[in-house]
């Protein structure tokens, strides 16, 4: 059984981390032990592919570029990071180059990396196993709105999820590589539109 609860990003004073795999989770816990103040680490229940190689070092508050790209950026956290990488691989076969950013730390957020990605690729997609309202997508939208407006699509829950088999729930909630790829195509199609600096 699996349930995808929301990540409470509205926790003033908390450090909030959503690891993408086991190596990142281990280092996030080690970081939490040493860090001052309250720490919230959000772990998913489904088995998650290991994406970090041996020797990986977790840096609190810093986004990680897992794949370079020029046409759009997928900003993901948690178990959606691996799915973002799968989506980018599929898009490459269709001629679209997607950067993938792992934003494991939601508080404090690496705003500089988000702004740079928007400037360099001109379109952004967020991917998370969280409600579209109040999660990573909302945080990224605020950063873009204040600093560098760009087409933005969100792959996220539309409503609260439910109990069930993890893969079936991910499919039912459209939290899949295909959903991410489709969102990238929508975002790219909007580049250069009215009011868009891209």
C-alpha cells in the first residue's frame, strides 16, 4: 500500500528536504543531525531507482543538474526525479533537449539555479508527488514571477491521493515520464508567446 501525502512547504523556520534516492536520503539525514533548527525530510514509500553514483555529496539548499538541456528544464524532487530523467531520455529521441534539475531542498530553495535554468532554456516544468497548490510548482512559480517569467507547466497531484499499489497510483495520478514529456512539449510550444521574454 502507498499513499502520497502533501509536503508541507509552509513551515516557517523549517528546513525541508525531499530526497530523490537512498544515497541522497542517507546524506540528508546526516546533514539534519548536524544542522540547527527543525528539519523535515519527506521520504516516499515506493522503491526508487538509485540515480546518484558512488562519491555523491549532498549539498543543502543547492539544486543539482542531473542532465544538461537547452529547450526546457524539468525541476523535480523526490521519486519524480528518476521519472524526469526517463522523460528527458525519451524527449531526446524526439529531438527535444531537456535539462533536469533535482531540487531536493525546498526550504531553503535554490532560487539562483531556477532563474538560471529559466533564462537558459526558456521553459520550465515542475514534477512532484504533491498537490499542485502549495508545493514545488508553487515555489518555482513565485521565483519565476518575481525574477524571470517563462512558460511553466506542473506535473503534480490534482487532488489528494489514496491508498493502493505505488505504481498504479502514480499512473492513475498521471505522475509518469510520459506526463512529464507531454508537459515539456506544452511548455516549449509556449516559448516566445505574448508577454514572454523567452
